[in-house]
C-alpha cells in the first residue's frame, strides 16, 4: 500500500527522549550503545546522550536494496567490531526499525555469548519481526519514511545526483 508512517525530525527528537526514558525507568544502564549503520546511528547518538553513555560502537549491515526489496540475508560489512571489546559489557543495540528482524538478529547473535548482557532498542517494530526488542517506541506495519532518507538528493557541482 502507499500508506506511509512519516517520522519528522521533530517527532524523532521526542521518540528518542521517550525511548530513553523507558530504558532508564527499566533500570538498564548500558556500558556500550552498538549502532547498526546507517539508520541506527541517529538512534544510538540520541540514546547515548540521553542515557549518559559515552561509549558508542558501530556495525555496518547491508540488507535493503530498495523499498521492500532485500538481499537474501543481511551481511555485516568490514570492518566488523572486535567482540573482545564487548566482553563483560552491558550492550544496548540501537536501530531505526526491526522489520523482518533479520538485521537485529544478526547483530544480537554476534553479541550473545560474548557480552555480559544485550538488549535492543528501536524506534519502530513491525509485527512480522522475528526479534522482539526490549524497547520499542512505536509499532507499525507501514513502510516508514525516516527524516534522513526523504530529503531531496544532494546534487554535486558537476551535476551528479547523490541519491541512493
Ligand atoms: P530488517 O532486517 O529488520 O528487515 O530491516 C532492518 C533495516 O532495514 C532497518 O535498519 C532499515 O534500514 C531498513 N528498513 C526496514 N524497514 C524499513 C522501512 O519501513 N522504512 C525504511 N526507511 N527502512 C526500512
């Protein structure tokens, strides 16, 4: 369907505050926020500030090639973070959305067995997600427009249009 869930930067600001409040109320104090690039980077930055966590790591995962079109499985792109850095740490995985949940599962599985504790926070979680995140701001089954991916493309001086 053409119906979209639209997240503005204003709403994003509120969502992050509310998500952080939920995590704090739950008593979870992560040592590391592990963001899933690229969308999860926005989420991780906001949560890390709000939760006073100064340690952000990043993993690059490639899965979606277009709206609703994916590779067969998500893959972690090099450089993959060193799991040793996470041993005995409480980790909070941060992403924009759990849709199929495959991306989060990949990163979650990477942490399990290595870290002291791992939980996940997302702005949106869809019904079909095979991972149930501990912290979810909103549930939806629409395609979501994120503020960082709906702006008109940047055009380089030589006319090259920089759209994904
Ligand atoms: P999953 O592995 O859970 O299917 O998808 C995870 C990633 O796919 C998200 O981090 C996001 O980058 C992208 N994605 C999945 N669903 C949507 C959506 O509804 N809108 C947008 N903009 N990206 C999505």
